[in-house]
C-alpha cells in the first residue's frame, strides 16, 4: 500500500535475483543448446489499468519472489496469465489497430541515461511532496488510457556475458569484449586530444591528461556506470486498440504518444533513448498494398509474445541488404548495456508520489503472525 523506499531497493532485486552470469562451455552452448537466463520486466496498461510484471524462468521463481519480499515486505506477488495472448494475431481483418517499436541508445552504451540519482531519489527521508520520480510520467499516461486501448512495455535483460557468451569485439576476428574495458577505452579515446606524453630524465615516459571542464561530468558518469553490474538490455513497445471502441484518429494519438514514453530519461550531455524499427513506412509508395506492413506488425507482435530478444529465430537474426530489406524487413535485435541503477530507474515500484487512480495498490497491509502462537 505504501512504498517509502528508493529505487535502490529494486537495484538489489536485480543484483541478487536476476544477475545470473555463468560461463557456458562449447559443449553446453553448441550441443546442449544452453543459454543464459533472461528476464522480462513489463509495465502494461489495459483499458487504463496499470500492471507490473516480471517474467522469470520457473526454476528460480522462488528466488525472485523472496527478493521482492525482502525489499518490499508489504508486497503481494501473484502468478498472472499472459495478457498478450488475449489479443488475436494481427492481420488486416483482426479488428485491432496495432503499432510497435524498439528503443535503443542514441550514443555509446558506456554513456549513461539520466538515473534516479540525478533526480535526487537516492536520498532517504525525503518527503513525498518533494520527490520527483521520472517513472510517474509514464504511469500517469498509462493510467489515462480509455476502454479498448492498450500499451505494453517490455524490458528484456540478461547478465553481461563472459567467455564465449560475451559480445564479439568490433574490429577483431575472435576476441570478445568486456564492457568495462570498452568503457575505459572510450574514456581514453575521448581524452586523447588532451593527453600529452613526457620523457622522463632517467628513461621512460609519463602521461599527463588534462580533462577539460566540459568533459569532467561525462568521465565521472561513465566511471559511475561501470562500477555497477551490467545487463544486456532490449526494450520493446506495443500499442493496441480495439476498433469497436477506438477510432483511427484516437489510435494515431495513442501511437504518437507511445513514442515519447522514455523521453524523461534523456540527458543531452550523456545519453538518451531513441526509437528503432517502428512498424510503419514513412512513404505511401513504399508499401502500396499494405501487405508488407501487416507482416511487419505480426512479426513484432510475435517477438513480444515470445519475449525474444537475445536468441531470435534464424530468419530474424540478420539485417538483410537492400533490396531484400525492402521486401523482408527482419530487423535483427540491437541490444545495449544498462547497469542496475539505470534499470531500476526505468522499472521500479513508485511511492505515494504517484497518485494515478487506476494504479491499483494493495488495499491493506500484511503482517507476519505473532511468534507466540500455539503450534
């Protein structure tokens, strides 16, 4: 009913329950088909009712539940049906409007977005009326949807890989990257114009770096980001509307608003979210029949239902060259890196600063039974 904790509580849930980084050998990876655990953090609005979901492998469901209760003792965790299966597969005659997109980072992954620390939410004891929580803008909009309108937000994450599961390092044949090392390389590259080498009297060289004031905040932001656990991340959004209750103009407004759901996390000096792979064509002559657009929307909806981002079907793994891309826009997923602080910023349970009436809270507090009850 009441949440007085900062988003740092959600950080601990991600670190303790969702960070599963185990090295998979060649036998496990290529013969047994083993993959690292991945999770889906979801925020949805169905007819204006806002819901939070965490989709997790069943074998660690108890771990996830206990970590939620550890940080939010008054929470109630229940198993839910898959809401995405209640909407029919998309087609021109399914009776639903549909639009979707993915989100990525505008700049290099080492540069962080604006986090709850930047908004001052890391300070305990701050009164609710003085808090500025960026997620409330999203929840307030989701709570304003009308009957027949739905927005689904999906944040798929997995722990950064090691060994054969790590990302391939750009410009190399067999090397795999470490995101922390690449972030440090990015800092050195950024500061190269301000770096000078000195010859020492007794041999050797010394490096002197004079960081200008305009870059000091960026360097500190990158250093703060790599000091916390990192996750491979993918964000996908779907907007749906039942044609029985929603007109084409109303849905167009819903679609346009859905593109701005992550605008509040942008920092022009460091990083921001950008829209990718929208299910639309910018020119009317690009798809005169409308058949390609319908296929594109169905593929996007299928990917959402599968919660598939890191291990896509073979036909979705590549960006086909033109002109094949014109007829078959497969759009290979483009994951990026967020640390636990950034993830907790875009997915956490808001406090009483969010007064959205359609954001349902537990009506009563829960309490443990007294210890002196007879057995």
